[in-house]
C-alpha cells in the first residue's frame, strides 16, 4: 500500500465525522448507530440525506454547506476516497455532514425505520448484467424502503444512459412518482431550462463527473419518490442492447 494511502487511513481514525464499522459490527447485525444518527451524532431532528457510493463526498460536502437545515451522510467502502470529504468537513467545522465507511449491501443494519429522508446516488457503476449490484435494482430499493421515510426521494445523477434508462423503466414499471427528469443537466442549465436553486444543486461536480464531462458524456438526473410498503418489481429490460 502507498504511503499516502496509509497516511490517509491513519488520519481517518482521528475524524469525528467518519464512522468505520468493522465487518462483525454490521453484518446481519444492527450497528450501534442504527436509529441513533439524529440523537447521537447530529444532535438535532433535521432530515437525514444519504449519498451512496459518495467517493470523495463532493455532494455530501456541497449540500451540507448549502442546506444547514438538513444532515448529510456520505457512504462508501473506500477509505482513501472518504478521507477527502472527511478532511474538508473537519477543517471547515461542518457539523451537519458525516461519512460512513461500509458496503452499501449492509445498509439496512446501519439505519433504522424512517431514519432517512432522501438518498442521492452519484455516478454509481451501472453494473450492466449484475442486477444484484446495481444500486437502483429492486433488491436495493427494497433495502432502502426499510429506512427511508414513506415517499422519501431518491436522486440519481449519472453519465450512464444504461443506469438512467434502467432506473426510469423501473420507476415507470412500479408507478413511482417521478419528480425530475433531465436528459442533459449542463445543457439545460446553459439554456436556462433549469435555473436558481435547482441549477445550483445540480452543478455540484464530483470527481468522476469531471472525468465524464471531459470525455463529452452528457450528465443526466432524475428523482422519484419511493413508497414505504410497495413491492418493487424489475422492468422488462434488454441488457444486451447496451453491450452490442
Ligand atoms: C464511480 S465511483 C463514483 C464516486 C463519486 N460518487 C463520484 O461521483 O466521484 C463509485 C463509488 O462507489 C463506491 N462503491 C461501489 N460499490 C460499493 C458498495 N457496494 N458499497 C460501498 N461503496 C461502493 C466505490 O468505492 C466508488 O467510490
């Protein structure tokens, strides 16, 4: 392991905003913070917003600076990436943001019923063909239902037409209420189809996003409501269309 990575892992242990549960603490077992994030970490009743696969946490940090009346938690498995977000939060003294190093597969053991109000999924791997790894597949949405408030909002920002279209088909198949659907975020901002707070929100750029933009990929965005007790079924979906 590189020296820089080791130094980051070492420093990660000092960040009060960063939680790094051991495998045994969260595998099929409730983590001690489950149902306790408001009371024990944020010490307020403000809504909790998760960013899944947050990497360096640009959305978690950007949104927490902008929305003081909400709490944000970035989740990722990679400690060296989380270090960046946790360092910014610590240096800036941001009290409404935290980070969690864990696998998203374990998430239902980390958050209690109705503990979370919104979920952001930022530039997740589309996981073509791997339904049990795709963050908007029924298996994951049904996990989110266990801790998301009834009708809580899921936001998806991606460069992947596959992930965008799959998620849209999923929302349509399950009659989920679609709140926003943007085919090209930056073109829409440039043409002032999107402006004000929404433009500001969608203009936060992540590390991966910068790379995709350089490669000329259009960035899409959608958001939808996820009801609490609805069985989620997969859309009919032609994976091969994206691989041809
Ligand atoms: C393509 S990167 C995007 C990172 C960041 N959102 C961005 O836009 O720069 C995907 C991120 O998801 C994380 N990730 C992928 N699968 C995960 C899982 N099962 N549990 C936790 N994190 C995961 C990876 O570590 C990686 O940081």
